[in-house]
C-alpha cells in the first residue's frame, strides 16, 4: 500500500472515528436530557439499571471514550492505540448486542414488573404521612397530571383516598372532585415503550457506525503491522 493510499485511509478513519465520537456524545446528551425531564424512575425500581436514560448515558459515555482513543490513534498513526480501540470497541459492541437480546427476551417480564412496581409505589403513597416519601408522591402526581390518568388501573386503586392530581378539572374543586377514570398503567407502559424504541434506535445506529469503524481500522492496522510501524 503506497503512502497516498495510507493517507486517504487515515483521513477516512479519523473522520469516521470522529463521527462516531460525535454520535456517542449526542447519545450521552440525549440520555441526560431524559434524566432531567423524566420523573418516573422512582416508580419502577425493578429494572432501574436498564432504564432508557441510564442505558443511553452509560453506553454513550463508554463509546465516547473509546472513539476518542480511535481518533487519536488514527491521527498519530499509533498502532497500540488502534489495537486498544479495536478490542475495546469490539467488547462494547458485544455488550450492546447482549443488551438488545435482554430487552427482547424479558419484554413480557418487564411489563409484569412494571405493574407490580406501580402498585407498590401507589401503596407507599397512600399509606405515607403528609411529609413522607415526597419523591414518590411528586412522581406519581406528575404521572397522573401529565397522562390524565388516576391510579394504576383506575381511581378505585386509591381506596377512597384519591389525591388532587387525579382531578379532571383545572382549577379543581376538592369538595366534588371529578377524577380521570383511566388508569396510568397502560399510558405509562406506552411512554416507556416509546422511550425504549428511541433508545434501541440510538443503540442500533451506534452499533452500525461502530461496525464500519472496526472494518475500516483493520487494513490500516495491518499496514503498520507488516511494515513494523506505528509504535511512535
């Protein structure tokens, strides 16, 4: 491979790795945005580790660091950096693939846990003192107000002690309070499904871009290996 081909490949690698770094940084920013604007995490604690925002932030942060290593390795034509980038990115891609399999295999179980966690949160809310468990109370009130719903399956879940966030009118008359009749379970499940869809689309896009980066790094690394270069 002559030097002009090497320079062309180097330019392509640097730009692709930088694009991968930008996409990873965007994924982190999107995950942080979801964390700041999503107030429902305290209500569904069973699968908190695979909460969409957490998944995006963790995966994106690791990918950002790995892609930055690839950018440096390509710019400096450093063989050690390139092989480290290749190994770390390959491992990351395996983890992303495993996460996708977990989402597919445990999809039905997640819905079961979802209902159980919401019922537990509702009971904690219902039995708490006015000053107790403020996070759960604020999150449940936010869900009921945002999705125009009441309880998990309906107002009957509150057993007569219905919070004002269930009120269907604004301003609400607490003496004769009309409540939303629909439960929050299906609406919140739909919201989570949409978030998992956007999370999955982001992970798949990253996976494809990472795969392209791996494929184009191989000939660049092999060139240095054959000529004993790339250790500076």
